C-alpha cells in the first residue's frame, strides 16, 4: 500500500527535473541567461554620423573674426572640395566662412584705397604713445591724427608732397599750437583750394568762439590757423579740415590750454560767458562805414541788433541761479546792461547822425569791459581785457587767419 506524500508546497516529481533558479525551462528552449544580448558600446554602428570638416570650422572662425580674411576665403574653398570628396559635413560652415572672409577682404581693399588704413595706424601709434606717456597724449604722428584739444609742435618743414608730421605734447608744456576742431567737408569731387580756404576761414572762426568762450584768456599774439587737404589727399579720402590756434610769432609758443568751454568751465562761468557772447556777436556785426553820416541806415539797423542782444543777455543773466558771492556783482552788471539797452534803442530810432552818436556813446560806455571786472573776478575768470578789444567785451580777430595744404 503506497504512502501518500506529506502536505506542503513541494510538487511531486514528474518526468522533468525541477527548474534551476535563473533558468527558464520550456519545451522548445534551453536555459536562457538574460532578456537579450546588447552591443558592447550601447549603440548600433549603422547610424554613425559623418565627421565635420576641420578646415570648414577654421574658415568660419577666421571669417567671423575678420582675421586674415584672405586665408579664411582660401580655406573655405579647400574645405568645400574636401567635403565633396570625403562625404564629410560642414558645407554651411565653409560657405559662411567664405562669405564673411569676402566681406573682410573688401573692407581691407577699401581701407587701403581711401587711406583709412594709414589713419588707423596713425591712431594706433598715437594710442601706444599715449600709453607710453602715461595718458599725456604725447607722441609723434601726422596732422591727420590730430583731434580737438590736442597740443603739438611742428618738428620742421616737411618736403613738398610729403605728409606733415607733428609731435604731440602735453598742453601744460610749451607748445606751438592747439587744435580747436577737426571737421569733415562734404562732396565727392575736390572743391578746389579757394573753396576749401573759404570754408576753413568761416567755420574755424566759429569753432574758435565756441572753444575759447573767454576771449580775455587768449593772448593777443595768438592767431587762427588751419590745415586743408590737397587734391591728392582728397582723392585718398582725407576730407577733414583741422582748425588750430598758434603762437603768432612762431617762437615763444603757448603754455597751458586755451580751451574755455563747457568741457573746462563750471556752470556759473559757462552761463556768464554764454550771455556775454550774445552781445559779443551783435557788436561784431558793426557796419563797414567809418562815419555814421556815411550810412545812417546801416548804423540804425546795427543798433537795433545790439539792443535785442542786450535784452537777451539781461534775461540770461537774471535767469541763472548764481552762488551767493556772485549774486550782487552780477545784479549790478545786469543793471548796466539794461540801461545800455535803452540807449541803443534810442540810437536805433535816431533821425540824424548826431542823435545816433550821442545815444551810441552812452550805451557803449555802460558796457565798457572794465565794468565787468568785478563780476569776472568773483567768477574766477580772466580780469585783464585784451588790448585788441574794441569795446563791449568783444573778441578781437586774433591776427590774420592762415592755412597749409596737407
């Protein structure tokens, strides 16, 4: 009689051996050690991308940086040939590098043709000299490197047809001249020496008044001078006119900057000189007639302009907020200006030369430069009128203007 097996989880033995842990037993497969086999590196070798051409990358970098644009253009062409032959990637990089390099080559050719490369080199050397001179703006260069506010010496006469060279020096040291403006003239064709001289003379005088607002601070022997481009310089793209103030005798030179504008003046000094220049400009418009009898009509028109300018000056002076010490001197000055305006208005309405002269003299006396000394002293401005001053605090011509072609 067979004995039944004891109760429990064990299964009765059959025709198959018990399964081994980690193995799958089935009627169609043997032992299976894992879910599936994988490639050793974890990816299929059939989708590997083609490499990027190295010359294409270099061509793009050189094109973007505009460094050796000719080399970048050549490398781009070579890269395209290699890409086509080898089946590599990077065609877009090569084309982009070629385009950027072509632009760089075009700009380089333009700079050489117009003289821009020379200007850049002059500026670069000037910057290096500035660094060597610890920010003093010193160094040797050409007149084309001069900018507003520069002081310089001329080392000597240059041979005809050669670029005039200069030595930039600190304005605090003794120097030959000081640049007051550097401006470009328009037009594609060379306008001619006479036309350039006319433009230089008119605009340089206007720049002089803006640069040296305090005419009293300009020595009597200083004269206005300018550099104008020659035909050859014009054709090379140099269209600038350089205005400067120089020592009239050419020997003693200048010491200290002549610049008196909003860059160097404080707010009160600037406000006073701006108001004073309003009158100055009107006084400079005096008629050419030596006697009132010769042209009473022109004299009356001039008196009207002066009267209006005096009214404007009074409003400008009264409208500024002066510091306490300057309030009384400026107020006294304004009283003189308004009294003078009334006399000039009467001169403008005069019916005869005698009446005109009487009011003209009274009005001119009230704006005598010596009456402004107290206000000038408080404001910290020059207190000695220039000997060339014709009255009313006006600016002298500063000597005849001259120029040199460069």
